[in-house]
C-alpha cells in the first residue's frame, strides 16, 4: 500500500528575494469565488481591513522563510486641507497589512496544504524579514505615490464630506494609469554601488500556432528576473537618517538575489481595473476611509505643528518590533473555533479541530 505523504510546505525558489509591500483597497474581498464556508468565515472577519499585500507572499509566511519589505525612504505625508497634513503611521499600517497577509496565508494553506498557520513559523518569517533591506527606488516611489493618491482622493473626500464613489474612480484611475505607464515603458531602475542602471521588465516574443486550422501569431510577454542587492541589518540596525543609512550599507556585503518587477505593476493594474469595472456597474459597497483614520493608520496633523513633530518617528527604516503577530494568529484560531462550534451545533456533532 502506497502512503501519500501530506504536503506541509509551499514550493519556493531560494533565488527569489520575494519583495512585498501593501496598497489600500477600496472594496472588501469578493467572497463569491470561495466555496468553503470556513474560508468565507475567515475572510468575512477582515472585510473592513483595506490594507492589501502585494504580491500575496503567503508561501514565505507559511514556510517561515524570509522576504523583503519595500521601505519608502521618506515618511509618507500629504497636505489634505489648508492647515491639515495626513501622515502614514508605518507601524499601524503594517499591523493591518500583515493581518490581511496572515489571514490569506491561512486561506491558501487550507486550499492547498494540510496544516494550519503556525505562530512559530510566522515569527521565524518576520524575525528574518524585518532586518532585511533592498534599494528598490522605483517601487518605493510608486507605492508612496499610490498611498498619497488614496489620501488625496478618498481621505480628502471623507474629511470634506464629499462623494466617495467619484473619488474612488479617480483613485483607481490614477493607480491604473501609473501601472500602465510603467508596463509600457518596460524599464525599471536598479541601484548598484556607485551607479544606477535601467533594465527591462519583460521580453516580447511572437508565438505562432494553429487555431481552428488557421495559423495565427500572438505577442507574448515574458517577465524578466532582475538582480537586486539585499542587505542584512540584523547586526548594524537601521538608521532613519538616509545619509547615515547609506554609510552603513557601504560597509556591508549584500546578497544578490532576483525578483520580478513586472509582477507588482501587472497585479495592481488588474486589481484597479476590476475595481473600475465594479464602480462602472454601480457597486457602492466601498470601504470607508474612517477605519484608517480611527485606527491611526493615517494621522492628521496641523501644519503649524508639523515642524515640532518628530517626522522621523514615521520612518520606514525600522524593525517594527511593535507588530503583534500573536494577536493576529490567535484571532484566526478564534474565528476558526467559532466556525466549527457553530457548525457542530448545527449538525449536532463535535468536529475534530485542527491545530492552530
């Protein structure tokens, strides 16, 4: 008798640096594509959380393998009214983003593997990830711009009590246009010691094949793997002063790993086009910007007080030790327990609970 060994890991590639960041979504997750009531219950519990990971690196989280957090070089802030500035609080922003990432990791594990999310693996992933840094200037600039676009449209409209639907259209259009532009330009900036280079994000190839007995040609796009330098700052630590930070990097030997820059722009473009389609169809179930304001993901500050504010407190050059992973994993376990309990009460039987 052949024993089938359960798969308990996602397949990953060691040469993949696995960089990721987050963007702000305007719609809750679409649950219609999920048939499992357990998955629907899990995702329903994070419906109001608008901070979405990109790409969705559930493989690295579940396996406990490192990835690279994209870190904007300057705090993200924007003037939203004559005397009010909106500032992104990175710690709160990442707390909500990682919550979404861990929930989706549990969902993907349920779909593909046998075991559930494990707190030890999650801690191993974050402990190795939080010390890594890579110079990804173009992605840093673009994600900062995407967040500012959300503030300029959705947050500003909320503060001024304006129509959110029209501003949601503007927001999605700004982001989709930016992604389209990057894809059409087909180049990304790579920073190397003492110089910068531009490389292609994809190659075009003409594929020829027969369709309904007719020979056709189709242009196919093949994403390029691009080398990046990844620095481990576990011994030296981060420095919020960009000049001092660069001095530290000059003394370190980076690991050269690869990533796929096209993945960011292609995935985000698809998300925004789907949102624009929903808006065009009259979908108005928007995520209210109040959540990011009420939870201090976005902090409002009077312009006159901005000079006295320690703006570097909102730097992305940090290990973010305040991120509470345990509360997220416990929340996932509690949500699952309540689902199974309700299911058992409905069916008059007690299920076997998987380990959390």
